[in-house]
């Protein structure tokens, strides 16, 4: 019997007695539990957050000047407003 690629033979899935179906279900449950326990053991603890910096945050004006120095071709993209 020729089966299309990617399909399982149906006699494996169907035509089972009740005890055979229970055995198949128990196998799946055991495999799920085993895989779940393995995933939990392999999960790495999250690294601790770095300590907060003692640097004073920059002002908006300083940030704009830094961006203008970093990207000079964009410095004149938006006209400056007079205060």
C-alpha cells in the first residue's frame, strides 16, 4: 500500500482495543511529564540585574546635541524653534 508522504498509517492510530488506547495515552502522559521535568532542569536561572548606575541622567538638550554629533547629516533635518 502506497501512502502519501507525511501521513501516518491509520492502523497504528485506529483499530485499537480499549486497553491499547489506554496504554498509548499513558505513554504520551509519561513522555510529556518526563520532557517537562527535563525542561525545568535545563532552564537556566535569569542573570541578576546590573546595579543601577550612579550617573546623572542626561537632559533632553544634551541628548539632542549627542545625536547631532553622531549623525551630522540629520542635524538640519528639523529646523530649530526659537524660544
